[in-house]
């Protein structure tokens, strides 16, 4: 099965998860790049506001077409119980090309379920598998939870 992982990460947590999944599945990977639009404390506020109000922002052109993959795994941080705007933009640009979709989110403590529902709604597909990892999970054995997710794929 050919797998693409498309993720956005502002501070590295979602990226860390994406890299582990990539290694486990020997998948291709695409980093969603918003040009550091949400850097620093002002960026944090702006990010939360844009996420919760559904404002999108431009992302750099992506390289890999999900149409050429059996499964696209989308990864996003939870921002105000919502997808990061760059991820929503990515989904909007690629929605027609997803064969199957699975998703994972990284959060501090909550909002993961709502964010995964948003992901599924925006993709117009049920997620084949989903995973929520919070800040406590990030300190523990990530591989165990990630493997449970991978086994559902
Ligand atoms: C703008 C913004 C809003 C956030 N909102 C939430 C939230 O609603 N719930 C939560 O548990 N964590 C929230 N967080 C924390 C992030 O989801 C968490 O730190 C995540 O692991 C960051 O992933 P990253 O390192 O890949 O950027 C928020 C972070 C940012 C920047």
C-alpha cells in the first residue's frame, strides 16, 4: 500500500509523530508550509483566532499528489479545538484527490475529537483510522499508541 503523510507542525510535536509513522510505513511525507505565518506569541493568538473562525491562509505549493497514493494520512496540531488553518487549506486543495484518508492530531490536553471530526468533514470521507496524542503522550512511549493506529490502517 502506497501511503502519503501530509502534516503541519508549528513547534515540532506533529512532525515528530509524522516521522515515526513515516518510518513504520515507509511512507512518503509532505510538510505543509505556511511560511511561519504563526510564529511567536502574536502568531499564537492569530492562529487560534483564524482556526476558530475558519479563516484559511495560503500555503506553499505541495509536491506530492494524493491521487497517486492508496492512503493519505493527515496530521495537524489542535488549535482552539480546530485544525490548523494550513491543514484546512491543504485539504481544500486536495480533497478531490484523496483515495482514503486517516488522521492524527497533536494537542496539549483537549479538542482532539472535534478536530478529527472537522478533518473528516472537510475531506468528505470517514477516517480509516485516527489518533490523538496529548502532551503527556509525547513524554511517554509514543510508538505503542502509534502502532495501534497503524494496525487499523
Ligand atoms: C493557536 C494554538 C491553539 C491551540 N489550541 C489548543 C487546544 O484547543 N487544545 C489543546 O489541547 N491544545 C491546543 N494547543 C496546543 C497544541 O495543540 C499542541 O502544543 C500541539 O502539540 C502543537 O503541535 P506542533 O508542535 O506540531 O505545532 C494550541 C496551540 C496553538 C499554537
